[in-house]
C-alpha cells in the first residue's frame, strides 16, 4: 500500500472513482460487499489523513459541494 514518506504531507490522486473505492477499501480492510456498496460521484473528493502507517483517517468521502448544482 501507499503511504506518504513524510508525516502531515499531502498527496493528490486524480483518477477514476473505482480506483478511489479500491484504495479506501484496502486501507480500511473492507470486504467485497462493502467495497461494492461505496458510491462516489463524478468529480467528488475523498481524502485520507495519514498520521502514521497504523493510523489512517477517512476525512472526506464523496464530497461534491464544490460542483455547482446546475451542472
């Protein structure tokens, strides 16, 4: 799995939502049914906070408030 080299650092992944679901399910040891039930919208933002290799926090999941409603 990927872990940032420095504590309190940021890394951005811009990719398909299915890959984001995969990362989240791996970090939080979700089973296949839980992974398939995760829903992420187009252009949504999800963030993980890495405190250290044994402490990962899901900060945002499928955040979409940055997208104007008329789109």
